[in-house]
């Protein structure tokens, strides 16, 4: 039987860090920014989405660093 090309080796899955925390932070931050714009905290939905994405990116980096320690 031939192993799957996408199969991972080892308990951690892969040697490279996987950016799940960063992607999750960007998506959650962007959606929270849109909710904030819909509630009237911002005058522009795209701007609120962008600001939320930036905050989510920074939160994702922080969570990834804390997970590694």
C-alpha cells in the first residue's frame, strides 16, 4: 500500500508550524469587525473588516507563540 501524499509523519503532524491560529484569528477578527460596523461602531464595513483582520492576525500570532512555550 502506498502512503497518502498528504500524510504527515510524527506526532505533531509536520515540521513546519501550521498557521491555524493566524487564519482563525483573521477570520474571527474580520467577522467581529463586520458585527461592530453593523452595530454602528464604525461607518464603513470594509474598514471595520480590515481593522478586525489586523487585530485577529496579531491575536493569532500571540496564541501561536504561547502554544509553543
